C-alpha cells in the first residue's frame, strides 16, 4: 500500500492524554525563537561578544543565555550561547583581571543582584519539592491525591517550577542580540515516569568501549544500589558478573539518583547478550556490532522528548541497525534536571539494545557561572563516552573504531575550546595522524553546530570552528561530516573552504530528530552556499548510513510520514581512501521544499 501524501501537523499528542495540560505548560506553550548559540571573539574583532574590562552591557529583551570564558591571550571574555531564554532586560557588568592576581574573572550584576537572587532562592526552595512531585505525577498520567494539588494544580505547579528555574538562571549570563528566527509551534513534551521500586534500574543505555567491550549505564533512585551487571548468552543464565562505579550530582536543590557505569567484556562481535543491572529489575538484551563490514549506522540529532521524538524512535526501531550516532542536543532539559530522567526512560528501549554514541550540543551546557555550576555537569555524569580510550582529556570529544577498524568515528565538541593551540585541536591532530587509511577506509566526523548551512536558523554559528579545523579534516580525507543544531535536513556535495571539492567531506545536517522547539522552515535561496546544497527539507526524521564495503556506502534520509518512515533522499558514497577520488552520485529525491 503506498504511503499517504505528507502533511505537517503542528504537533503529535502525548502518550498519556491526562498529561496534556501540564506537559504543554512544561514545553512553554508558545513559539520558541532561535538565535546564534556559539560565537566567540574579542573586542577588536567584528564579533559583538568581545567585552573589555569594566564595560557595561545591557542585555536586550528575550536574548539567549551565554556561557562566558576568558580568552587565554586577551583581557576579553569570549562568549558561547547555551540556548535558553531570558525574560527581559538585565544589566550586567563585566570585569576581567589583568593576570596579576588582583582581579580574576568576575561577572557582577549591576544592581540588586543579591536581593533578587535571595528572593529567587527562597521561592525556589519553597516550591521545589512539591513541584517535582507534581511533574512526576503528571508524567504518570494521574493527579495527586492530597491537600495541595489536583488536575489543574498539577500543571500549575509544574509550570511554576519551570518558570522559577529559568528565571533564576536568567540572571547568570551575558548575551547579545542577533537576527531572530521565529520557529513554528513546538510539540508538547512526552513525560516518561518511573513508578517502580527505588532499586529498580532505569534509563539504561549502552556505549562501545574499545574493540570488544560495552559500557552499561543506568540510574537508580536508591543511591546504595550495587553497580553490578550480570550477563550471558541465554535468557536468565548469567555466566559473568562485573562491578563498576556510580556517582551522583547536585543542581540547585535537585540531587540525582545513583548513576552507574559498568564496563563488560570481552564480548564476541555480532552476538546477542542478555543482562541485568544491579541484581534487580528487568532483563535487557543487546547485540554487539560486527567485527567487519558491512555495518549500518543510525544518525539522529536534536532529539528531545516530544511526540515527534516518539515517532522518530518508533521508525528507528522498525528496522535493525548496529549503532546509533547522535551529534548533540539529547534531552532538552535546559537546567530542568527531572527532564534528564524522563529522557533516559524514553530512549531506554532502543538505547539499552544498541550502542548510542553521542556528543554534546548547546542544550547540554547548563552552566551557571555566578553560582558555581560548571558546564555539562549532567551530561558528563549521565552519558560517559570512551574519551580516555582515545587519548582525549575530555568527555566532550573523543573517537572510536568500528567494524574491526574499517571505520573510524571522531566526535568533536562545538562548545569547548577548538582553536589552534587548544587541547581539542591538538588531540584532533594526533587522532587523525594515527588513522591509517589503508586499514581504515572510512573516516566519519560528528559535531553539533554545522559548518555549512543555508537555513536562516543559526547562520554562521559553526564558522569559527570551521575556520580552525576544516583543513585538518580535509588533509585527513574525512568522508562525511554530520551535524545537528539546525532543525531540518540538508545534504551538501563534497566541499572544502566554501567550494565544491571531490576530495573534501560530504556535509550533512540532520538536526530533525524531534525537538520541542519545532522545525527551521526557512532556507535561503540566495545563500552563498546554495549551489553546494544538494537536498534540503524541513521535516522530522532520521538517517541511516550503511557502509557496504571498503569502497562504497549508501546514505538514506527517512522522513516521518505519520506511521511511515519514507526515504526522501539517497546517495551513494565512495571512500576517499580509494585511489579514485570522485564526486558522490545522487540517487532518489523528489522536489525540494
């Protein structure tokens, strides 16, 4: 039966009808705006983010939060956006020390800072416990029986929790105005609750570690639950038991459950294992990736936890694959820590069965510099990746091999230092230099903010990173660069330095997993890179890369058409490690939207 004609509804309903009111309140119930979230510069450059010491800045109405850092070579503050929304104008004073120990890096609110923070903290503390209870009850699809909340108040309390948290964080950031892009209406959140015993494992996900090991990660509300994984090749028959570690973190008044990480192995390739976490709860099943080609990868970005997310995950699970790659923006918690827990429960059915390899996006930053919250606290605690095994000092960038070394995947960090002379730049040089293309014919790179983008949303936000690192990727003959951030799909031809080049990577933006901010609908027909863009469409969906052999791979993009996942774009690639370097040939696609 042919697929129906595609229509773009404004949103999908929630899984639990009873949660519609509170879930919509949590999602904001209004259009979200997109602005640049990753820029850096000094006061001597064209960038508006360079801030000399003792300079007063007036933050415009409804800008985005920014993460500030001091440049190593100038008395300036470089700023990276985190992607949240401020309620209105705030006056800040930036002061940077001269390096003599007298000043240091200070970010001072101009007036009434202590009073406002004090009141906000008191209000937050008073409402926090009850609001968290309401959020969880809303996710369960039930009202709270008692004296303080019913169906309507569940939504009100949950919404007040969100407003207080975002209001508090709004005081902490420098920001700058940029051209605004108005997104279509957002989709309501899908809240996935946990109503099992405290020792019952939840949010289970797996990742690869080395050539034949897996890391099993999960959370328990019981912080004393054991960090143990039992596993074997048949159901209920666990022949091996391995112990790992666990940790917790705090974010204001939120304290996470115990976050467990256990590395199991050595495991046989292309083999199904059954395992149980913490000697309690359900049995899970995973399949290890193959030790040679072919291998099939799912690629999704900007996933979130909405009705569209659920649709994308359903389509992914409808066909087998070996590994999932995610170039940033996972939960869209945006400082609302219970949403990290809800996201982990939502993706558990897929993430517990196949390795999920992720890198960070702007929505993972969650930094509050004034009150001492470092960036990426929740992300680093929950999604531990094999950075140490690849010689990286940071969980924000790393690499790994797959298919017995036939493919090498590099995960870069768009929101940590990447300039020449930075740790990430030096690590990338070493990592790429260690790849022998005679043994590793496929080289893939993932990052969040795209280097090439003809959509009106997020224009130019990856330019600084492109200028710093593109030559390294070109000289290493990287085959494909995947990115997210822009909530649409776009595939470019092979490019180097803004020109078509058969020896350059193919650039693909796939930030359309199902986020709560909606799609970025407007592509610029007169953009300077428009002639390099082979296919673009603003629809939710996911991509699949099947590496067939040492020379050939096929990429397909699957659009969400109701219950169908329709292939809208297909292209065959030839490895740049092969003697013949040729342009990829385009396959199926219809009209561009």
